C-alpha cells in the first residue's frame, strides 16, 4: 500500500536563519505545521498504545515541540549529525522518512526500519547521520562526537547535535563527552532538555539548590546559554539558529540548557502522582504550541491554521491505516542470527611486503601492523591513553605519532566510555579507528559502549561498525587485580563482538590486518606476557585471514587439546614433555579466533581422539573454557573420558608472585592435571 502524500505545508523540512529575521507567513505556518504534526502523532501514538496496538515503553514529546522542531528544521540534514532522545518524535519526522516509516517502527511490523528488532523510540537513520538512541542516554553522546569529527575530517561543514535530559546530565558520560569535545575542538551543540524531572525525581532532588546546568559549560571552556522554549517559538528559533551558526563557524562546542516541558509524564504508564497539586495545570499553561497557534490566528491566519490542522489530522489517520495494514514480522531465526554481524568484507589491497628483514617480538609485530595500516589506509586512526609521545603503556605504538602526526595518532583523556563512543561514531561514518586500552581491565569503564552500542549496532540498525579494540590482558607480571584480568568470557557473552587472541608475532601481525578490515567491532586480546617473551620472523602472509581459523600446533592421537593466547606456549611445553616422558601425543590447537568460533577442524580431531582438554588463563567458573567444552561435547557425547578443563582459580588476581603462581596455570600444573586425568 502506498504511503499517503504529505500535506503541501510539510513539503519543506528546512529553515534558514535569514528566514527568521522577519518571518513570512509561509515560514511561520511551516514551523507550526511540523509542531502540530509532532503533537498529533504523539497523541495518536498514546491512543494506539492504550488500545494495545503499540507495545513496549511509549514515550512522547508533547510539550517539547518548541525546542525540537525549530532545531531540526534549522539543521543541515545533508551533513549534520544528531541522536534524538525519546522526546524527539518531531525531530525524527523532520530529519528523514515518511510518517508511515516511523509508525511502522512503533507498530513493530514488517515495515519497521529496524526490522522490528528495536523498541518503538529506539530508532534512527544512521545512513543520514541520525543515530539511534539507547536507554543509556549519556552513552549516546560519544558516537555523535565521532561522526561529527569524521564529517569534518572529510571536509564537510557539519555540526553535531546531542540531546540529554536534566536527569541524565548527572551521568559521567555527559561530562566525559563535553570534555572530549572541548579538547578536540569539535563543533557539537550539547542540548539539555530540562523538563524538571528525571522520570519522577524533581530537580530539587537531583542538584544542589540554585544549580543552573548551563553554567557547567565554563568548566569545559565552552560557551553556555539557557533558553526558555515554553515562550515565543520564533525567539527560541532565532536563539537556536545563532547558536548553531556559532558552533559551525568556530568549530567549538556549546552547551544549551533548554527549559522545556513533559506534558504526559515520563512514559504512557506514568501516573504523574508525584507532581505537586496544580503543577500539571501550570505545565499546560506554558505549552508553546497552543500559544503559537493563537498568535497565528490573531495575525489573521485562522482559516489557514484550521486547514492545516484538518490536513494533518487526515494525513496522520491515513498513515495509521497504512501502517496498521502492514504484516507482522516473520521472526525468521536464520535472518536474525545472520544479521548479528555485518556481512563479510572484501580483503583490502595491502602491499605484499614483509614488515622487517629481522625477527620481531610480539609487541614489535603489532607495531609493524599498525604502521602498515596507517601507511596504507587513509581512513585509519589510532587513539588511546598515553599512545602518543610515550608510545603506550607497553610501547606498542612507539614512533607512530612521530611518523603519522596527531590527527592520525592521538592521546585521549581518561574517559574510556566517551572515547569508545567517539570511536564508534568515527566507524559509523567511514573511518576505521583502532582504540588501545591501557589495560584490558579498564575496558569495563566502556562496557555500555562496547556491549550495548557497538555490538548491537548492525543488528538493530543495519549499520556496520568497523572498530578494533586492543586489550592488553593477562597475568604473570605481578600487576595485581586491576591490570591482569582475562575478560573474554564477559565481553563475548554479548552477540555482535568478534575477537582474536594471537599467540605468535606472525599471528599478531596478521590479526591486526584481519581485525582492521572486518566490518564489525573486533576485540584484539594481546597477552602482556607475550609482548617481549616470544620472537620470530614476520613475513607478508597472503593468507592472513586464516587467523580467523584454529591452527594445529602439535599432532597426536591421545586427546584433542584446545587453548589460546599465552597458554599456547604453556600447552606446547606440556605436550612435548608428555610425549617424551609418557609417549602420549596430543592434537594441540591454538584457537586464535574466539568469536565467531570456527570449530570444524577441532570437531574432526575430537571425533578421532575421543578425549578433550581445554586450557585457558581466565577463571574456571563461567570461563571461556566452559563454552568450548559445551560446544564440543554436545556433538560428541559420550567421550572416552570426561573433558578436562584447566583454568585459573576463582579468586581475584593476587599480587605477590608466589600467589599469582598459585593462581594461574603453568607448565608443571598443566602436566600434573593431565597426568592425573590420564590415570
């Protein structure tokens, strides 16, 4: 069924600052029409929700139109970047797509732009740089910063527009993002939608008395202003136009505290019984839409306004009919599982040249691969804490800043969440960032960005997120609990993340190239104990993508032995000892890729040997070995013997070398457990 045509008054989605100097009736009516469409749509959505035709958490922007509509009309939709919150229905309508597309999202039908995979308000249009929201509102800002910087690097005069409420302004991500934008001098307009309540919590219980949120801008060396969006719509639009123009021309961020309204509570189920007596009535008296309508009527445009109201009401009802007639999604399992990851990418045209004519250690191999990426791929950049002049905590990025310059290699502040969000934004817009975490342990500060944002992006929006996250991990260096953890079982419990864990310099070099050209977020686990422990010749390997498959390290018949990372070297020593002293040989596999798991060769080995050993450094309970054992044994059960799982103790990583020696597997303990298992 065809979508109904837009009313003529909605034919333009744009507004210029010059239009507001002495606005014509056409301009005034255009602004009113979009505000009325947003209000009518929100109200009808609420009706449909109460009828049970819309599901989930329905939120509305009733009362917020005086902010969102002028701002969205003023934005340059061809280059600018945004991420609307659940109060931004009018912004979505203006930015892109037909009302029916947005209704399809709310109805979660077969025409939903997210294939009915996302909640009704968690939508966006990544192709047009309108990023979908997530419920962790502060984490929405970082990606806007990244896309905006990407646009500027591509020579486009874009600005970013972020939205967050008075409640979410308390989150750490907001402050990390404002600091990062100021540090990098990014043209981003930070908009606080201050409607006085965070769900039910009033301002008086959120901030100290007298707090004015816009004044926080001074802490980040940016300008801050306050706007009352409940008053005259044209005055609001002029102030927004001036702010957007200043951000665009100066390439400096700005903070706007927009005083606005939430007329229908937090969401459809909100009873609003926390409001003070008469407070709701005061909100409705401040509503900018009826006041703007009355001004137009008083100016002699009453007949036109009534016609606009009728046309919009009819348009909304026709659109609802079309969207209600759409079929339900088919719930195809194969399609959903396929779309967790972006489609495979084509190999990049790497120059087939060896990185050096001498042996490299593990850290040097990664450095050589990063150098190759920077030299041959102009869309690449590397960011992280202390990676510039210092060369990173483990000197893996040494010399890269000197040779490629700060725009391509740069230090970040200690703000893992905002910086990872920024990297996500860069990845969404054609750049391919590589982010180094000082230690894998610190990645937990970016847990939301990695697991809720990057990992889910393709599934929920269809947009690829080619991002490499480098995690220096593992123990054995007496660095204690906060610098030694293995976190693969935590991160890989979330669909949408790929992971490589090399054990040799050659595989480390290949893994960087393979991860870089993948169209998904890839975690590259780098065991710190390997950086200078192993050394070998690193050549140009035309089959570098084989790193996504397990590698047989030793051949044998007694059991199939699976491991990865530094434990490959421990297992190799143990296998050599057992072959020499016990005359038993093992089929030893270096897993290399932890996600997606490619177990065909290992399954064939297990079918032959009938015995399974899994070794990893992470803790035993809920460790990655449990997943390996489960995957392998559910196809081959019963085996000749119970699977043997060797791992670290279920305790935090201890500090003293004697304690750490007890905590983690080593050659002698592996041999002892295998011989006891062999009986």
